[in-house]
């Protein structure tokens, strides 16, 4: 298996698309539907990449991003926000909090992921 990727996405259909697409590309993917289960797994094993939705049940993506980036030992972990929030201010906040990139979830984005898989 390839690099470990954690996908934090509460929409099961989107989570499935992300997981299957990345598995086909050779990644080892673990998916989480909420922040709490993600944080429990994150404490046990660190991934190379986190795909993080901002709107989650319970603890929000913004809080998760802050928690991860507070610890300098996590600096080598890449975090890409994958969110339906499309305002420039949402992107700026996520990037200021330490996200490495920001992808807006659109139907076109999801179709592109499926076609690549």
C-alpha cells in the first residue's frame, strides 16, 4: 500500500468517492465521518495527508485544523481542505490556520475525481 491518507467527510457518498479514487491510485485510505473518531485515530497513527471537510458533526474542521497545527511535530502532515464553503474568506481562514490547499466541493470536482479513478 501507498502513503496513508485520512479523509474526514460526513457525507457518505462523497467519502466513498474520495476513498475509492485514492485507493485506485495506490493510497492507503481511512475515512472518518466525524471529528471525534478522526482525532482518536490521529492520536494513534499519523497520516501523510489529511483531506478535511470543514462542516462536520460535533467538532468542526476549523477546530481540527487548529489542534493539528498547534503541535509543530505535525508540520510535515499535508492538510487539504475539501469543503462546500466557497467564499474567499472561508479559504483565507483555512489557509491562515495551516491548511496547505483548499478545494471547493462541486459536482464538477467530484466527477473529475471519479473519471480519474
